[in-house]
C-alpha cells in the first residue's frame, strides 16, 4: 500500500467489460479491461452486483489499484430531463417550488427515480430556469451494491452523456459512444447535452453486427427528432459525429454512419496528454470522469 496515495480509479461497465482507469490529477497512470460474464450485465446495466463486485475486487487486488475515492459513470437508460421555468422565485422558496414543478412536469419520475436539479444561468431577473434530471434508481443502486461488494469507497457517480461531453469538449456536434450491448447518443448544443438517448441492444447474445445495425437505424432518427423538436437550436449541417466505444474500432462502420447521416465522422482528439498506446476510443467515458474538477 502506498502512503498518501493520490491515485484514483474511474470505472465503467461497457461491452460486458469492466473498464478501470487509474489516474492522478489529470495524468493517466494505468488502465485495465476485465471481461464480465454475460449473466452479470444486461444492456449496459449491472444485473448481478455481487458478481461484478467480486470481479472488481479481484482486479483491484491483482493490480494494486486504489479502492478509495472511486468515481464511475452509469448508463443513461431510462433517464429523463426537463427544463423548468420558475417565475418570481427566491432563494428561500427555490427548493419547494422546484419540487412542486418536478412533480407536475415529471410525475412518473418522482417515486421510482433519483431526481437531481440545478439552477441555470440566465439574463431574465424575473424568471429562473432549472435543469431537472431523473435517473432510474436501479441504475445507481446496482453500481453502489457492486462497489460495496468490492470493498471500494465511491466518491461520485455521473451519467455517461455528461462524462462524454466533457471528454470530447466540443461546442456543437453528435457524440456516438457505441458498445456491443448499448449505445449512447448525445447531441451537443453550446457545449451542453441538448439531448441524449440510450439505445439498448436487445439481444440474448449481443454482437458488434447487431449493435451496428441498431446504430445505423436509430441514429438518423434521433438527429431528425432533435432538429424537429428544438427548431431554435437545430444542428448545423456541418456539425460532425464524434465516434467512440468498442464499435468505433470498425472503420467501415464510420463510413456507413456518414452515408446514413450525411455527416463527417471523426475520432476524439484528447485535450490532455496521454500514453501513446492508450485506447482512447474504449476509455473515453473514463477520461471524462477524470477531467471533472469537482465531485
């Protein structure tokens, strides 16, 4: 054990693999991809926390990975967002009014989800906008139980779309993080996730071929839906697709995405120095966690 160890671990569960990134500050120290049995995860979510925790504990022990201050990213499956406008609100009654509006505008989320909210900066003095996020309890509870079984201390949890936006660091574009068992699509507007969508690969034995078919079918629809819904913030025709994840290792698929969307597909240029052999495409979400300044 290292005294005063400043290293931290960021982990994700993707493509039926436990991905562990060890870092210190903004410097990558080491990384590990640990296969998971198909019965332990389903569509990118942990289904058997004790099993995943056991695998994590063994990897930590074998590789001398720090088990304190761990951060992780979870799938956005089933999550929902809402921008709420509150007229004439003061700091004193903000919490009460936000809670009331969330119950009114997101009634199905209150009892089954964890709900988070944050004030948005704005120029109108008489109105306050609030960004509300509802995440299914199971998405977070599964991770917490796995960490408890592994004997690690969790410092923070974040949805994958937010970690991906931070890692890509673009003002506008489409982020596609394609994995064998699920796909995260994030449409970025003014450096913020204007819309995100999780596309599960509903197959008993998911393969890259099946996942690619899902991606090529659903991505054009998702972009079109965004442009029709947010007419005042439509994607620029020149906005590119940032492609990452296990599926990004297939150069043919990148060309097929261009054909399906009419947009250029590019890899991710890291904003930090990293080891020359570092597999950025697979560990992009982990890097986004590393780059977060405060938890």
